[in-house]
C-alpha cells in the first residue's frame, strides 16, 4: 500500500527543440521503479496513509525533495572582501580628490 514517486524531470537530453529520454535516462528510471526504494532527490516510496494525510495530493514535488543547488556562501569571507573593497574605494577617492585639488590649484 505504497506509491513510488519518481522525479524524472532532470533525466533527459535535449538534442533539439524537444527533451528526450536516452537509454541511460530510461534505465535509471526503470531501475528506480524496479527497486522501489528511496533515492535522494529522485525517488520516494510513500505509504498510502501519508498520501491521504496530504489530501491525496499526487504531485511528485510534494514527496520527492529537490536537490539544493544554491551556491554556499561563506559570509565571513564575503564580509572581509567587502571591507577590502570599501577600503580600496576610500583610498581611490582620496587620490582622486588630491588630483582634482592639484588641477584646481594650477588654474
């Protein structure tokens, strides 16, 4: 009494205008179907009771968690880089002000 949800949305090649499943894509989906086991970001075996608790929602994305592909940012390194940029900007501003003052003195 379980349903196997397989997210095959990333399993395709795009040889032209249309997405197509190649042999490797089909085999991966078939292997997941045959195994009937959870696979991170790809397949999840969900008991019927959980589907009922979810108002019988059969959307794959409700059960198969998508892989988090967002870039991890080191906030400490980022803040250090920003501090260097701000310091360099201040240094350049001082140099520009000195050049402008020299030009004004010459006139």
